[in-house]
C-alpha cells in the first residue's frame, strides 16, 4: 500500500511538471509571437518615417524623373501601404528581404555574411561576462561576509559603479590606444585573425560584467547567511565546494532573471563596438546602411538584431525554468 501511494505521488508530480512545462512553453510562444509582430511592425514603420524618397535614393541622385518612377514601381512603393506591409511580411517568412540600394545584393545575402561576426563576438562576450561576473560576485561576497574586509566591499562597489557608466566607445578607444597603438600586441580594427576578437569582446563585456557582478555579490551575500550555508561551514566543507555546490545554484535564479535584460542590451553595445573596431558585423552594417539611407538593408539588419535579442531572452527564461521549478508552478518568470 505504501508503494502504491508512493507511485501515485510520483505520477502526480510528473504530471504537474509536464503540465507546468506545457503552460510555460505555451506562454513563451505567445510572448515571442507578440514580440516578433511588434518588431516587424516597428521595422516597417520606422523606414517610412525616415526623411527622403527611397525611390530617388535607389535610382540615384542624378536620375531622371522617369527613372525614379521606374524605381518606385520596381520597389513596390507605388502601392498602398497595407499592400507594401503584406509584401514585407511575406518576404520575411520566405527569406526575401529585398535588395540593397547601395550594392544591389540581396539583403539576406549581406546579413548572412555579416551575421557570423556579430554572433561570434556576442557569444564570446556573453560567456566572458557570465563567468567573470559570477566568480567576482561570489568571491567578494565570501571575502566580505560578516562585515569583514570593509575596504574591499567599498572599493568593489565604487569601482564597479564607476566602470559600468563608462561609455563603451570610450573604453574601446582606451583599449586601442593601450594595446594596439602603445604596446602593439593586438590589432586595432578588422577581423583578420583570432587576435582581432580580443579587444571588441573585452570592450563589450566591461559594463555588463560590472552590473551582473554587483547583482551576484548582493544575492550571494544573502545566500551565504542562510542556515544551510552556516551548516556547511560548521562541517568545515571546503570553501570552493561550499560556493559552487551550495551557494551558486541558489543564487542563479534571481541572477539570471536580471542578467537576461542586461545581456539582451549587449546587442545595442555591439553596434557601437563594431563601429569603433571596424568590425564587419551587423552593427557596423546598420550604421553604414543608415548613412547611405539603404532602407531594405536597415530593415533587414534591425529585424535580425531584434530576433537575436528575443532568442537570448527566451533562452534565459528557459534556463531559469530549469534552474528554479517555481517558474513552472507560477507559469511565468520573475522578470
């Protein structure tokens, strides 16, 4: 009878977990759909609000009136806005984002060439940010527990608060001056070798690392004062094992909730970083497209960057649900 009861409880628990995942994934699908719809509408309307005549730009500034009108017809700009929007949406889901005004290439081809550079630097920066910020945050929390090493606590707060406000283009310029110009150990621009990834990735990680390490330090300080952590210290368990096995899993939930927003915002910083280091990614591409008023390319790149941001946030939410089952019970993330 006891065995039957145990099986019944286990079955109910599994069913609740499955149901929780179903509700959670269903909600995430709805949120992604709404965010994607808003992004598509925003990118379509944004270009309409930009001053200038796209047909004139596509045909060339020296083009005749007839050539401009021919370009307008070829681009579908002579059609009503709802029809243009329908063609835009259809093109998105068929992989046809139009052609660049400047080069005549397919926008999808240009994005396909630039996307790997942006993804690589973004993923490297995110990995560096998470590893370093978690290590620093837990380390400082452990060293300052119980009001010890007050100087370290104050210094950490002051330094991180100062550095996280430093504009990414300023920090990038400093890195170029020190490591590329003065020391000559790293390339200043371009993506010609693996060493070229170092300075852009470091420039992109500074502010997020400071912000997330402050979050981790605060959450870790609270976790380290819990009864189970006092018990672990009483048993004289190795300090590294205390932090990695007992403290880290219990502070990941709240840390990931807040970090997801910060990591998503890193894409905005990537635009500036790519411009500073002449990085051939989407960020530098969208700046060039804006300067050239290359509307199809502007739309395509902004849409792609927005989709990447959505994917990052959804991934963080799913990881959070795996780490903290309360997310499944509530049906939503804490953010």
